[in-house]
C-alpha cells in the first residue's frame, strides 16, 4: 500500500502557526511585555495563516512552499529573542578602504 506524499503547504502552515504560538507563550511565561505592534503582528499573521494557508500575498516576497515571507520570519525571530531576554545589537560597519597587497 502506497502512502501519500506529505502536503508541504500544510506542513509549512502548521510549523508557522506553532512558531507563532511558541513565541507568544514564551513571552507570557517570561513576563515580557510585547508592544502593541508585536501583539497585533502575531495575531494578524495567525489569522491570515488560518484563513489562506500563508501570511503573504505577493509570491516574490517568499518561497512558494513557505507560509511566512522572509521579513515575517525575521520579525518572528526578533519577537522570540525579545521573549527569551536576548538583546541583539546590529553590528553595521561602514565601507572600508581597500588596501593593495604588497608586491
């Protein structure tokens, strides 16, 4: 008896919903107060995932089999890091002058 192949879109949807719920639960347990925008972001993305199966409409913003866009992944990671109490500083460097190797 052959098994059906797993539905990749449904699998991505479940993984994204679980990640959203984990981030929210982690923040509640740690007592971290999420900003109004972060709470609204988590709620709206969860609603769109439940309704449409993916949280973005433009196919250029994410991979075809993914449920979240690239920027939504980044924001979700930032919220999860905030809930975990990790401070992530941006390390941006300016352009450097090239040095010629000694001949």
